[in-house]
């Protein structure tokens, strides 16, 4: 990129043909970039992205939910895209990520909201429901197991230990940062391509992701994994809110048996599986959006 070339935009202007807006919210001591859609007084839905995603990963759901009569709030979570990236690993513990979501809901003048998450955003969503149950009306999860199921499976399944190799790699000092920065963040691009079905991310979309990664760099995203390892367990295991789990069966990082086992920790849980869909199930199957609309209604 030349010195005279303006940086690529990664705010709500990416959906310029839709009625969405970008803004910033000060919550829990951090400044978050937030994309919003829908009427301010409509039922509130918060969508949480994971790694190496940003708000744009929910673009199809933002439009569908707003058209269905919801107020949709989608943050770039701390350390991602246009949001502030606090220094240090402890800033990325689950307790802080949960507090961000609670604070964000309160900036809408609400005490609670429907919360939906994918990937690491789903871990945050599970934790909001477990740590601050009064804040979550209904819970939606895409391709991440209940935290207790994940923790127990890591202790008992060699297959899952192997699939989670990157979690251990990210605990190393400096080497992960060096690897992810190289060659226009080719390793991050590879993460998108290897974990999805062919064609899920076209060249234009990948270029937008690369632009988003440049804003904060790779270190905060790696700190998400380091902070996760340092996080205290929630005081409870059972999710009391109605919960929908959508699961792409061809997820290369997570064994599918964890999806079914996660229902054991939900008072009212429902599982929708999607054969031949990858970890990026909400990108690849329009039926995921339909299932979420049905669940939230």
C-alpha cells in the first residue's frame, strides 16, 4: 500500500446499500466500534464474532434480523478491527469480554438482550449467559461447545487435543505474532480458507478481512487465546436461557460430539446440525439465519 493510498474502509460503509450505521461506545474502559441496524426500540439482538473475524462476518444476519423487526448491535470485540486494543493478556480474560457485552447492552438503554455468538464470540456468549444470566434473554451459538464440555473433552479426547493444536501454539511468546504477521498475514488468510468450504471467502472478502486485521495487528487476537487460558471458570455450569446451537458437522477444529453434549448443560436447549457445512456454518447455510429468527421469536 503506497503512502498516498487511503486505508480500506472496514466500517458500516461495507454495507452501503443497506440501512446500517457505524458508531463508537465507551464500555468497561474500552472504546468499541459498533455496527447497528433496526429501530432503536425494537427487541435487541447482540451478535458476537470470533477469530479471525470482525463485525462483517454477521452481514447476512444483520440485514435479516433488522428486516424481521429487531434492533441489531454488532461490535468489533476488543482488539479487533476498529475497536480499541488494550495492552496485556489479562485485558482479554473472559470476565472482561463479558463485561464489554453487558456494558454494550446498557448503552442501548436495556437491561437484557438476545445474544448470539460464533467461534470465540460463542465462548463469550456462553460466558455471558453463565456469569450474568439476567442479561441474556435467549442464547444463540454457532459451532462452539459449552465451556465445560470443551474443557472436559480436551482432557479425554486425543482427537480434540490434536485439533486444538493452535490453542497451545498461541501460548508461546513472540513466535505466534511473528508467524501471523508474515506475508500480508497469509496465515490468517489460510485459517479462513482451511476452516471453510471452497468459495465461502472470495478474494474481495479476504481483502476486507486483511484490511480489518491491519488496524490492530495480530497481537490482541493472540491475546484472546492467552486470556482464555487464564480465565476463571464461571460459578455455574447450567444455562437457564432458551438456547439454540447451530453446528456445521465438517468443522475441522472441533469434534462434533461436543455439540450434542452441550445440550446437557442447557435447561432448554435445541441443536440444529448442518451436514457438509464447515466451522463457518452461518456463512454457508441460509437455514442458520432462519433457525435463529425462529429461535428468537
